[in-house]
C-alpha cells in the first residue's frame, strides 16, 4: 500500500524539483516477466526514485545492508521492497547474509517481478561510468544456473544530471536494448567465466547510452554540449553526443571542443535570450507577474522553508551525493505536513469544501512557483547585457560539429 502512494507523491516532487525529466527507450521495458534493471549511481537514492517513477514496472531494490541497522528506518525499507546487500567493508559476518539476500532476489524473479541494482556498488557524483562490480552478473548466473529461472531479461539505464544540486535543472534517463539471458546462454561459446563476460556486457550496455565524459574534462562544458544537442534533437541524443565525442577523441581535437563549449558558457545564455525575444517583452512580464501572484501562498509558507531545509542538509551531510535526495525527501515531508494543516485548519474554520479549495490552491501555487523560477532565469539572462550578441557561438557549435 505504501509503495504506490509514495510512487505518485515522489513523481510529483521530482517534477517540481527538476525542470526537465527526459526519458528515452522506456518502451523497451517488458510489461511482465522477470527483469533486472541496472543503472549508474551518481546521486545516492535519487536514481532509485527516478527509475521507480518514470518507468512502468514496480521495482524491488538491492540496497546497502547497513541501512537496515537503523531500527526506525527498517519498516520503511521493508514496506518499499528494499533488500539488504552487504559489502566487504561491512565485515565478513555481514557478507554471509548476502546468501539470504540473493535467495530473496531469486524468489522475486521467480514471481516474474523486477529488481533494480546499481552495479557500480557505490555512489559518486561523476558524469562518467565507473568500473562495474560483479554482483549483477552473479545474480544473473545464480538465477539461471542454480535456480533455473527462465525468461529473465536485463536492461540498463544511463542517468545523467546537468546539475543535481540545483532546483529546476535537467535529468536524462536513457534505456538500453534488452539482454535476453536465455539467448545469451544459448549463444555463449565459452561456458566458463560468465561473471566477467556478463559484467563486460553490462558495462557495454550502459556505456552505449552514457555520455562519454572523461575524468579530466570539466563537467560544466560538456553539459552544455548536452543542452545544445537536446535543443536540436528530441530523439537519439545520446548517440549524437557520443558521436561528436568519438569524432574528437585525440587530445588536440578534444581541447578545441572544450574551448568552444567554454565560450558557449556565455553563448548558451544568448540562446535563451533569443528564445525570450520570440515573444514580446510585455507578454513575458505579464506572465512573470501572473506567476508571482499565484505563487504568493507557497512563497509565504513553503519556499523559504524548502530553502532552509536544503541549506541545513548541505551543512550536515558530509557526502554531497546525498544532499539532493535527502533535501527533496525532507521537503516532501514538510509539504505534506503544511498541506494537511491547511486542509484541517480551513475545514475547521469554515467547512470541508473551503478547506479542500485552500488545499488545491496551495498546490497550484507551488506549481506556479516553479514556473516563476524558470521565467525569472529567462528574464535575468535576457536583461544581462553581457549575453547579448553571443548567439553566434551557439550557431557556430551547431554548424562546426554538425549538430
């Protein structure tokens, strides 16, 4: 009961937090049958939330076993389909518990359900794919060889954030082709070392969807490449981005690409200004005023506390990867409390319908505040004199790299 409610609630919260959540390839996910979903892991449990909400299957999750040691958290983890998995640093005694965790996973797959696993085995906010551990391959071989589970499919998803730490940034979810485990075993010529070969296959499936960033490259500039390609193409963006990166592999070419993107750091603003100019200034200002008026209730009771929660979490949490998802989760709880309080208060003062109306107005106000944020950014960029006249750099990159 808790899972479907959280799924709807979390989806709304994520659509408020991110300006754009673009999902491609989701139609490749089978509607039924045993499924293993693999993804990169740059931003703690934010990926689990996104993948739970923006694909059709109900998921079970393999998560860090030490989380289950928190007594207050364990009931929530159990209610949301979490399965503990332990690592070497958790100690030998805990590692032995993985046998039980894998047994639970096999039972889930036998019931033709889906499991989400992060084969990088840890979270780190980097734009490149890190080496995969063999846990996913071990789960697949155990399902096939020891439990004779037929029909198992594996699909990978690349998750890329343009700036996970900022409200109203973008995130891209790109699903790979399916791997049919039965067909894999039929075609496998070498019957040994399935763990290594499957791990390599999973890495390939993720890498073909992932943006091919290098560890030494400045992330912000290559994120601009993502935004440029997305502005020109709605489909096959990852293929286009990786094609550009592959065509500029050697050091000199890659340096020139990075320099062009560095210049575009300002050119991007001109792109927004160009979009702004397609409508009259008066219309933009009217919309800005309208969004502000509608946003007033949320600006009074929600937005300042959201900001303070984010600042408090940023100070308290040591690992930055946990800041965005914990902030979103804390804001969800605060939003629920305030919304419930508004409903109860206005109902007791007037009547239920008045209370319901106040509740709905607050939700619309919160949505308008996100539009206000987007519009303010657009207006600010347009009014910034330094950004005018630099649209040429945007066009230069489009033409030079055949975007």
